[in-house]
C-alpha cells in the first residue's frame, strides 16, 4: 500500500470513529422542549443572533414575538422586516431617549415592556420570544430578577426564549439551557469607523 493510500485509510477510520461518537450523542438527545438561550458578552453579535433565530423560526412557519428593551426610537432593519412577516413587537423606548435621563419614566417604560413580556411568556401559541437587551433592566434593577426568573421558568413547555445583552445576571444564566458569550476581539468602532445602517442596526 502506498503512503497516500495509508493516509486515506487512516483518515477514513478517524472519520468513522468520529461519526459513531456523533451518532451516539444524537441518539442520546431525545428530549423535546423549548429552550432558554442567553447571548451575552461585550462583542458584537448578540442582537443579530437573537434576530437571526427569530428569522429562522419564522422561516419554518413558527410564531415569534419580540420585546426590545431599548431606549429611544432607534431604527431597526430586523424589526421592519419581521413586522411585515407578522411578528409582533413591543419597543420599550417609544417616546423616550437617552437625553431625558428620567429614571421614573424609564422604570415605568421597563415595567410596561415587562407586562407585555409576561403576556407572551404565558401564551401557548408563541413558539419563540426574543427579549432583546433585557439584561440591562436587571443590571439597573428596573425589573426584579426573581420575578423574571419565575416567569421564564413557568412559560409553556414548548416555548423558546432568547435573552440578549451584556453582563447577564447569574440567576438567568443558571436556568438557561444554552449560554453563549460573545467576546470582542476587535470592533470597527474602535478604529473610528461609523456605525452603519444594515450592519449595526
Ligand atoms: P449587534 O446588534 O450588532 O448584534 P450587539 O447586540 O452584540 O450588536 P449591543 O451592545 O447591543 O451589541 O450593540 C449596540 C450597538 O453597538 C450595535 O450597533 C453594535 O454594532 C455596537 N457594538 C456592539 N459591540 C460593540 C463593541 N465591542 N464596540 C463598539 N460597538 C459595539
Ligand atoms: Mg444588542
């Protein structure tokens, strides 16, 4: 047998072994339930991941709803697209901007967004709920973490939830099924490149 053939058969054996291990793990993963996904960390890609998951679900005919815990009335390409697909949105910041710095108003807006969130977290007909940037509401203590954890835990069994935002509270990560931390290696903004429509919002 030539060296070339030896390499090929060794590679084939390795691949077969790898496939057997993957097949075994696939066979073991039998549970079907909605999952809680947390996308946190300082790098770019958290909200785009959340909206990507909503797009993926809607593409399969699933129903989704989105709460954006953001201040101000920022434009958002994903919102414009997904609303056309019938995805309901609640945007916390409507009517408010960073400039107001009015804590009472912010808390009231966060509570209103949370009321809508609770409705969707009880709605059996919704397959996926995206809670974009909700982590900051817990950091600022605008929402009670135990109440958020309870509502997430008591949601319909098949319902999936994606939570995005930096510095996610430990209690939320503890009950999550999947937690990913997006790490910033570098960001265009650091080199003076302006945020761009279609890329950053
Ligand atoms: P994206 O919406 O692009 O997925 P993100 O949700 O991970 O970003 P946020 O902190 O919510 O991150 O970002 C809000 C805005 O700040 C976005 O326009 C994003 O491109 C930008 N941004 C994200 N990470 C960084 C960073 N490390 N440095 C500077 N700007 C950032
Ligand atoms: Mg974001």
